[in-house]
C-alpha cells in the first residue's frame, strides 16, 4: 500500500495513460448504450407478442443473453424475437466477452502495472539527504566509483533518465533517482545544494551542460568532470567545473611511467610531504633471483620495500621473499633514497630498443607522448591508418599479425603496451605477446575492473584499469585527508594511533601480522618519520601512514576504530 499514492500520481500524470483511460470510458459508455437499447427493444418485441415485463427484467434478460449465461426462463416465441436474441448474443460475445477484457487490460490494467513498477524508481531524495555524491550516468567508471564510495561509507545517488534502467539498478541495490540530465529540476530533487560532489563522466557537451546547470543552482558545490578533447578543458572550467580530468590521458601516462624503457626504474606514484612512494619493476635488474635479505636495500640505501606485486597479487615483503622477473616492488622513502636506488639498478645494461604500443587511440597516443618526453623510443601499431595519421613512429597493420609485430621489433622490445578499447582483444594480444616473448614486460589496459585478474592470468605484468583510475581520482577529491592514495589495488591511508597501541613498538603491536597493513611513516608533531624504527614506541598524538589492500584496511579499522 505504501506505493499506492505514487502509483496513482504516475498514472494520472502520464499523457498516454490519461488518453487510454478516456478511450476505456468511451468504450464502456458505448457498451452501456447497447445494453440500454437492447433492453428497450426487449420490451417492444415482448409487447408485440402480448407479454409485459418490468424494466428490471429487461436489463436482466439483456445481460444474461449478452454474457451467454442464457438461463432460458424468458424467451421469445416469434421469429423476430429469436432473431433479436441472436443479435444480442453475438454482440455480447464480441463486445462483452472479447473487446471489454481486451480494452480493460490494454487501457487500464497494463498501464496500472507499469505505474506500479515505475513508482519504485525514486524521483526525489529525502530532505535530510546531504554530503552525498551525485553521479550523472551509469558506466564502468560509475561502477568502480560506487564500489569505492561504499567502501568508505559515503552516500551517493545515480541520475538515470530511463525509468527501466533505473529499475534494473534499484533491483541491484543501488541508490538511483530518475530524471533528465539537462533538467534543473532533476538536480533540485537530488538535493544538489547539499551534495559533497557532482561527477560528470559523459561526453564533453553533456558534461558542459550538466556543469552549467548545476553551477546555476548550487554555486559552491564541487563539480568533477572528464574531458575527452583538449579544447574542452577550458570550456568545462568556464561552465563551472571545479576539477577537469582527462582520464584516458592519465591512463596512458601511468602506463608509460611503468615501462622498462625508462632511464629511472623507481617510478614515483605519490608524494606526501617528505614521503615518496614509488614502484619499480624487477625485470632485467640485478634484483631478480635474490631475496629481500640478500639485497639489503634498507641497510645500504635507506629505501624500504613496503610491498610486492606479482601479476596482480600483492604481498608484504619478508626477509626470505625471492624477487621474480615479474615482480614489481613498492618503495617508501625520500627522494634521495630513491635516487640512490636508481643509481644502484642503473649499473645494469640499458635497453635501447623501442617500446611497442598496440593501439593508437587516446590511451596509446598519451602513452607515446609521455615516452617521448622521457626520451624513450616507441612504435605504435594500429590497423586503422586514420587513427595514426600524423603520428611519428607508427606501423599500420594488425597487432595480431606476427609479421607486423616482427617489423615493429617485438624481438628486442623491452616492453609492450596493450591499449585497445576492447578487453577481449587485450586478453588475446596479451596471450599472443607472452607466447612470442616470454621475457617481455607486458603492461595492459583494462576497461572493466572484473577483467584485471583475467589479464594478469593471461600473462600481463601490470594491468591499469581506466575505470579504477578515474574512481580513485574522484575518491581522492572527497577524502584528501583520510585516503591519501588508491592505486593498483593499494590504499595508503592515515590513522590516529589507537589507545591500545600507545607505548607499543611496531614490532610489539602486531599490526602487520594481524591486519596485513604496513606502517610506512609516522607523523609526530611537526616531524615525518619515514620508515620508522620498528623498536620506537608509538606515542599518543602520533598519526600512522600505512599501506595495504582494501581488505587489509577494513581489517585494521575494525580492530582499531578511529575513536579508540
């Protein structure tokens, strides 16, 4: 019963529904007219036969004959009466038994069921709804973003123009609101003036329209938007966007930062005051085949290995952990310590062969520009000549063609980027390249987060998700003081020292063993203790900076609540 008012409102507000109800009423009036006329004719013919009945009896006879009940207690004796009975019977079959049910179902019951279903799609948020994220549309970025928002307990609402799509999302347990993206009323019903952020990840023109409408309603609400074209960046800013990103370009640049073709292998991914986080592939370095204990990087260089990636699997380093060719090391330290590491690994022989980029779209072009800025040679392979038109160092042909890959230099290339817009094609090319070159570094783009593990299993050393990168970037806008970084499935987060941890050393705390998180720095008053001494006791006002997976973070916060 709680949906009944909204069902009635939807039913009466729909123009088509009102027209259908009017048609149904007109049919019922016509049917009523037939019944009245037949009742009058019943009395006329009965009078001719010399019999007289009441008015009620006339309606009784008409309805029993039209409904084919035909009790037979009242019958005509004349031929004209019997002919009249046949006409009444046939018209009853047509109008009462066939057309009336059809008209009722078509013009009332079906619209009522539709209204019953559509009334479940919310059209307005509660008045007390606040500090939420408004997401305009539903796509892979939205899916990844919702996962992050749920992880951190942040409210959201997705604006969906199509009612049926909204209902499908409601059935999936998502918070949705039905409304056109170019209608100011949609954003008023979404409580945009109380929102923490508006996210626009549609095409550039639609994003511009959304930003302009939102800014006219809520001047102070932050708006984050994606720009496909370079020319759209300034336009989106003029329309009112607080933050404008080019996620495709960002993805290409991230791919480029991780190639073995770089001069410096410690690729900085995040800075926080004096603390620097970097990732470095072990492939073709002196690290391969040695253990963390044998390397002695912390003792010799001061840099600390805080995590290890091995084709999608993250693990905390232990002294006896052996470095494989596919291992990517995550470092925490200062810039000076990372520079020392660079000098340490650069004693190996550099690779001068060009990096291969399979796919010349926006991601591939962005990766090529980033490589060029670093002075790293590259070659782009794409079968569409129009895509690579005007780009240097390109080969037109299919990346699945062995001859094309051979001309591009697959035999000597240090790395290959697989950047097509199709995950199926990326999986195919990953398997193919791994078979051709078991020792090559494969860095792959994933369009959907669910395919990351599949690409790793296919042979990719590193997979970067477009949707995940965009979601992580947006999350960092919402919680800059809590979640410092989300990248590659890792979280770097800050947490006040819990009461139960005060006075304990990092060794005695059991944080690493019990939660899977590693403390990489401690803020103590105005100082940042990078790679703190594990024997140093934690103090009351300390703030720990930690690294771990999302699950590890959940475990830690459950064991040590913020208000402990």
